[in-house]
C-alpha cells in the first residue's frame, strides 16, 4: 500500500479544537479578583488582615480540589457531576470513623479517597450500562445518597487530638496546611492533562466522541476512569473538609456546589467538553472564595450572598455558552 493510500484509508483524526492556553481568561479573572480586593479594602481597611487570607485559603482548599474533579467530568464530555455533596459527606464520614478507630492520617486519606472512587464508579456504572444522562444520574444519586446519610447519622466530627484534627489546624508559610495539597494537585493535573495519553484521551472524548471512537478510544473505559478519578478528588476533598469543618451533618456539603460549578466554568473549562486549562482554577476559585468574605465586610447578609452566588453562576453559564458558539477557549 502506498503512502497516499494509507493516508486515505486511515481513521479520521480527532478534531479537538482544544486550546490549553486561553490566558486572556486568566488575565480577566485576575483583574476582577484584584478589583474586588481593592474595593473591599478601601471600604474596610481591616479587610487586609491575616484572618482574611486564612478564610479565603480555607475555602479555596476544599472548593479547589472538588473543582478539579468537576473539571475532569466536564472536559471529558460528562457535563457536570451533581453528586459531589453526597460523595464528599460519605467519604468524610469514613474519615471520621477511621479516625475514631485510631488510624493514622495516611490510612484516613486512603480510605476517604477509595470511598470517593467507589462512589464515582457507582455513578459511572449507571451512566454507562443504563446509557442515561450523567446530569440526571448524578442528581438522582446525590438525592439518594443524602437520604441514606440522614438515616445513618445526624452529626459527625473528627476526634480531638487525632492526626486529621491536627492536620486541619496546622499551617505552613502563613497559610493553612490544607491549602498546599490543593495547590499541588491543580498544578500537577493542569500540567499532565494535555501532556499524557490518558489526559488527551479524556479530552478527545469530550471534544468529539465519534472521532475518538474511530481512533480506538474506549468511551466506556474512559467514562469509568474519569468518574473514578473525579471521585478520588472528592474523597481527598472530604479529608480536608472533615479536618476543618468541625461538627457536620449530611447536608453540610450542599452550599459548595454553586461555587464549584461556577469556578469550573469561569476557568474556561467547557461544560460541553474538549476544552479547558486547569491552572485557571486557581484564579476562578480564588475569586469566588473571596466573594463571601468581601460581602461580610460590606455588611451583607447570608441571603444576599446566595443571590450573588446565583448571579455569578448565571453569568458563568452565559460565558460558557458564548465560548461554545464562538469556539474560543
């Protein structure tokens, strides 16, 4: 067979149109974030304090890790995973029980991550074998999971003086210890996703399923791998949550959902799949984590904060729709 014939008979390449740059989005997020900080600081000079930095860093830590998992689902074409709250609280309860049994921190972390991965595999099994919409499936499993959790426990908390308790209250270089794993995970995932075979496959499936299938990429295996990986990040976020939250109940994770989804979209990770830069999560999550603290300094109530979160989510979805129509990162 000649070279020309080989080219003509070869399976079509995946038209990814994936741009891992998009630094214009980052500059815009950074500018808006700085504007928010300056405006709040001018209104209340005590905003510029170590307590503010700690408050923002604590929020960023948990939301940031959850946003990584949410971003993986989105970029692979799974749209969004609405079961994260139930998955995180389930893994948090496992972390509490392991801590109560006197297990060291590493065992607690492994147990929570495995719990999250099992949760992700459960979602993937329903989506793949029943061929159902991921949004509907994860919304349903979240409701079911929370209902079961309410039957299992009403309030849980890691034991005082346990390893995970001390981890949640430790600091390093002036920031909470839980902030640094989040930072490392965002940087590593952002670096590996466009540079490894598995990362490119996940993105290819999100960009064009038919073309990815023509290249021999297993959609079922990829979907399972993505949801299990995303569940692993939910499990690790559960460790950070349990370490710092104090007493929590089955509904304690619901408040984070809007910020997570908005953070993924504002970072430029397309809900339609096939496009995104995970490094941008540091800016989008940082901006969204600063808003609640700023609103408190402006004297606004928690109800008003919910209105702002809803408005930001609407704006983020509108931006994602505009990017999809224009084909921009």
